[in-house]
C-alpha cells in the first residue's frame, strides 16, 4: 500500500470491550487520519503492537463519526460493518463496533479525543463543503478504469 498524504493525524487508544476478537480490556494503539482529498472519510489505522504484525486500516464515514459522537447515551448509529455511539455507563466514552468476516470488535475510545479530532477536520473541510475538495475528473477516471 502506498503512503497517502494525510492532513491530520491523531493517535488514541481503543480498548477492546467486546466482540469475538479476543484480548478483552486490551488497549490498542490507533491512529486516526484525515485528508482533504478524501473529505468524506476517516482512516482508523490499528497499529501493530507486536513485531511481525501489520497495520490494519478501517475507513469510516466522517458523518458517521459525527453522528455517533452526538448520539444519545447508549445509542449506536450506522449500518452494516461500522457502528459508532456513546456508552450507556460512561458519559466520556464512545463505542466503535467493527464487523468483518473474521469477527466483531467492540472498542471504547475517549469521546473528547474523538471530538477533538473531528473538530480539527472541520477546520480543513467544513461539513457541507466536502464536494469543494473532490477531484471529480479523477473520480470519474477511477470509476471508468475499473
């Protein structure tokens, strides 16, 4: 995978709190990143914590992250393989659920850290102005070349 230009990076810990991934209560290092050329997306890079492991990247919607952070306590938003919400028990905690053919992971992350990251993205690309940063010619070429 080629290294992509990223406008914002922020490292936080994702604590495993459920699912089928094992390692309950283990905190994984995750780097959130955002780039203006992919204004609708946020990358979650799960960094290797042991030698020989590879970085695993999940791409989630920036709107989904915002909606999940603004969800009522105990509510999760999103469909399919990514859901984001707020913990019922802990006000300052957000939940991220990721589902793949290999299993489900449910993670806790500090809500303040996620909100800080999201605010930083809006300084580069305000919500509602994403299309100003999309190279439509490049996107059409990509689709036609597939």
